[in-house]
């Protein structure tokens, strides 16, 4: 499942960040920001117009990501849990 398809206020586990090319700077930056395998991630909120941008929390840090960026992040939806 892709991160952009995750429902708000649900947690999941990052599986991988997919590279669009061998030297994909966006994928590399996402990994540098903490989107690495095994890390907990959740969508905190979605923007009002088409759901863009997404407010995403990975670890204790929040980022605004475009849907195109979030679609590069594969998650394990079975590991998700409800966040209080």
C-alpha cells in the first residue's frame, strides 16, 4: 500500500521508499528525513483541495508532503493501529 492511500489518524510501518531512477534525489531526501524501513508513520491531516498537501508524521517529526511524494513510500497497512 502507498502512504498517500492511508486514512488520516491511522498508523502504519514504512516498508520502503521507491526510486523513480537510479539517482532519484526525492527518494534519497525522503530516506534522509526518516522514511526508512521499520519506522512508524501516520497521516495527521490532508489539505482541503484534493487532499494536497498531506501532513505526515514519521517518528516525532511532521512534514508536509505532496501526494506524488507520498506515493513513493510503501507501507505495511497490516501493522497500522488507531492513534489516540
